[in-house]
């Protein structure tokens, strides 16, 4: 999902190892950056990117759950049946 020359920033703690193809990473000049802490400006920038539709988030949303059923959404994630759950108000 990262364009050639783009950067992928991983924020937070993940439940396990991830696999990727280092050859594709090198040939397309992509970067992976790990971040544990962040500033409020980081969230502001992320929200601005989402608002501008410059980031295609639809591809990573696996489930849409009404907010009233939030518990079910979290259970899907805990059981690893969902990658990203979008809660609908």
C-alpha cells in the first residue's frame, strides 16, 4: 500500500512478528520507521491526510460495526478475526 519512495510508520505495540519482502522494499526505495511515542501534531497530520483522502484507508478496514455493538468489534479484533474495525456512530 506504500507508493515507491514512500514511508511506512509503525506506531504502537504489535501482537507478533510481521513478514515483508525486503527485495521489494529496497527496489522501490520504501522506508519503514518505528515509532513508540508521538506528539499531538502527529495525530493532527494523520487526520488531515485522512480528511484529504490522500490515504486509502478502505483497503485496511475489515469490519464495520455499529457503536452500540462495540464489544463485538473488540472481540473480533481480540480473536484476530478482524484487522481494523470501524465503529459507526
